[in-house]
C-alpha cells in the first residue's frame, strides 16, 4: 500500500523529488509491516515471539 502524498514547504526547492523519494524509502523500510517481516524472518526467536 502506498503512503498518501504530502505537500512540503517551498524551502526544499529543487531537492523536493530527492527528499520525497528518500522519505518514501525510509517509511517503507522502517514501517511497522517491514519491521514485523524482518523480525519474523530473523533467526532471533526471542524477538519473533514477542
């Protein structure tokens, strides 16, 4: 599922695309579902059972 699009202030200017892409990658990588998948796939049973 894609995150909703958010508007940023004008102060980021030409970097808006790069910053927006970086935010999307971070949210996708560190989002709750991604963290749950990483824990479930890990070899750490003490974390997966929590």
